[in-house]
């Protein structure tokens, strides 16, 4: 199963707008995608409440996993999204 690690670039972390953009993108992949803070328990990346509940802040590393055809490409796009400051 493909995995990626990314640092959260948005100044407010994965809250409000950045979390919403991430969840929408994860859902649009059509794949089972999880996200976890480094060393934490993975949660469904398609759930806004679970993603915001991670409490991931600016600079925190998160680990993404995806299952299914196209998982590598989907994860690359999600990493790029996380590594963009959407609060600028």
C-alpha cells in the first residue's frame, strides 16, 4: 500500500479552509485514503471532522496512505495540496 509523508504548510494547520480543500481532494480520488500525524492513529481522510480532529498544525508531519488503482498519483497530488499554504 502506497504511503507518503508531508509537512502541513498552511499557517493555521489542517483547520477550516485547508482541511476542507484536503477532504474534498481526498474524496475526489474515489480511493480509501487515510491520514495520521506522525506516529498517530490513521483516520479517514474523507471526513472533515476526523481530519480536523487530528489537530495537525503548521509544520507537523502527516502520513498518507491510499488503496486502489491510481493510489500513487492520488497521494502525490494530496501531498502537493498539503505542502501549499492555503492561508496566504
